[in-house]
C-alpha cells in the first residue's frame, strides 16, 4: 500500500489551524501523554514569537495534536510534534507534518530539520516515510532514565517536496 494513504482509521474531520495560548491547558495534557520529559507551560509560552509557527490539529471540536516550528536562518526546525495518545495511528501526525513542511516551503525555508530519539521507532518511521534523511547524531542529547540518549538529526529539503504538498 502506498505510504501516503492513511491506512488505519478513517478520520475525515481533521482540521489544522494556528495554535493559540488558550489551547495551552489541552496542549500540556497531550504533552504529558507524549513524553517522559514534557515541556513546561513557560517553554510553550516562549514559543509564541513571530519567527515560530505553532500548528494545532483538531479532530471534531477538540485539540488532538500540535507542532512547534522555529524558523532560523532560512531553515525550519521542528521542535515538537505530538498527537494525543487516544488519537494516534489515525494519520494525525502525518497530516501535521505535511502541513508544516508545506507551510515552511511557502515561507521560503530551504529545509526542515528535526531531532528524534534514537529509540523513537514510530516517529522515525513517520519521518522516513515522508522523505526525511538522517544527517547526523547528537550523542547524549536527550535526558533518559539512567543514561542520556542520542538524538538523530534528520532533514528534508523543501524544494523537492513543495510541488506535491502545496495542493494538500
Ligand atoms: C510520533 C507521533 C507524532 C505520530 O503521530 P500519529 O498520529 O500516531 O502518526 P500517524 O497516524 O500519522 O502515523 C504515520 C506513520 O508513523 C509511523 N508510526 C506512528 N506511530 C507508530 C508506532 N507506534 N509504531 C510504528 N510506527 C508508527 C507509521 O509509519 C505510520 O504509518 P502507518 O500508520 O501507515 O503505519 C505520535 O506517536 C506521538 O505524538 N508520539 C509522542 C510524541 C513524539 O514522540 N513525537 C515525536 C518527537 S520527534
């Protein structure tokens, strides 16, 4: 089956919009479901800046996921991508990722960069299936239990993707 078909659950009422500060209580709830070391409220508040893009994905009338992207030196850095635990594997993460890549391209960013935990197989699979390549490794980048964990650095050139994505 082609990788860009949503194969698990058909969810037709997904919408993407700009995240706003009023969403933060739901964001913090989803964030705590998603990470062992979640961002604090103050970290999220610090992301409401002109050079950041914050995207919200609603399913029905509730927030189900979000993405935080920083624009720096002509490149988009994906800092956070998270979907509510009960809404995963329904295409929400892929939808958010495609949206932020298309918007980054539209805003003139040459590539999208991200870090992902070496052990985060689900996220790695998503990024690879959307065309991201591993371009480096940051040893001990993430806090862990006993030991810190490496990050893989991944990149996607937006020029190669934009023509297909702008129609989404
Ligand atoms: C990673 C994350 C955003 C994916 O969101 P999602 O809505 O479940 O993803 P999708 O339904 O769009 O899945 C897209 C693809 O990702 C991969 N994937 C996602 N979750 C997976 C899992 N648990 N195991 C294996 N592959 C997985 C699959 O390739 C999937 O495609 P498929 O459904 O055709 O097999 C979500 O699991 C999440 O929020 N995790 C916690 C936070 C996190 O780790 N964020 C990434 C930080 S770098």
